[in-house]
């Protein structure tokens, strides 16, 4: 496969995911449990996130607002922690609880030191993209929320063949009176559902116990036109 075709391969993967219902991209706010049915619904969903200095900030104290915050935070971390250290640092300073910021920044530095091939690929013009396929609000009491997120990370570039990785992230959020802040964000140390292949018919689908167990109760992210 030539380098010139790599972006086309990734584009095909993303189109297939969109058709399958994975509907999130950075900068888009998420809906709660059902697709938006009207312009008013879209406006409420979009109002859950405010972009401040290029950083998505969860500002709505509600179940939908907590889900929207987790969607944006997880995907933004996935895209920036190695690819764009400055953007990752801005996110941490904006949405982590103060006592957790130093640890999160150190985690980012450690990730970059362990990912030399990815760092070289990004420096040569490679790209990475994260998509939240589904998520679940595990607990919510108005001041704290726990969310499990099923995410796919894609990467490609002149020094790396197109690749994908599926993983589960467990995030604990705390409401500070103005925004949702991250108390904890960790990748779950257990197998995540991962499509074996991408297709458009039943024969191309893979159904396993991992899918049934880990995706139970999850909903796909949806967003409006904003």
C-alpha cells in the first residue's frame, strides 16, 4: 500500500464507523440517551460544552452535561497527549481538579517518552484522530459523575501504516460550581470490544461476550449542526 493511499484508507474506516453509529469528533458536544429530535434539542446539547481558548469545557450541570464533558475530555486527551503536548497541557489546566494537574501533566510526559515511534510520525506530518463510539453514565448525583467511554484511536502518516486501537476509559468528574472537572481518568485494564473487520452486511459483524458485557447500557454519542 502506497503512502498516497493511507489517508483514503483512514477515511473509509471513519465513514464505516459513522454509518455504524459512532458519532463523535473533537469540538462537538454530546447528547444524553436519545438522538436530538429538534433544533431546540440540538441547542440544549450544544450548550453543554463551551470552547474556551480551544479547550472544550463541560458547563452544564446535568446528566447530559456530564456525558458531554466526558466525551470531549476523553477524545481530546486521546488526540493530544502525544500528538500535541501544548494542547494537552491547556486541557489539563482547564478541566482537571487542581490537585490532579501535576500528575496528569507528568502522565502526558511519560506517555510521550514511551511513544517514540508516534512522536517521530507526528513530527513527520502524521495524524491521529479519536472517536467516541459509545458511553455510559455509571453514577450521577449532581456533584460527581462516573462515566465509562468506548473509544477508538486512529493514526496514520508517512512513517506509520494506518492503525486503530479500541479501549475503555473510566472517568470520574466533579462539579466545581461552574464546570465539570476531572478527578480521575484511567484506561480500563481489561479487554475492550474491538471490531475484527469493517463491513456492511451481517456476515462482516462480530458478536462476542466482550461486546455484550462491556457495552451493556451504553449509548452512542449524537450531536447537532454546531
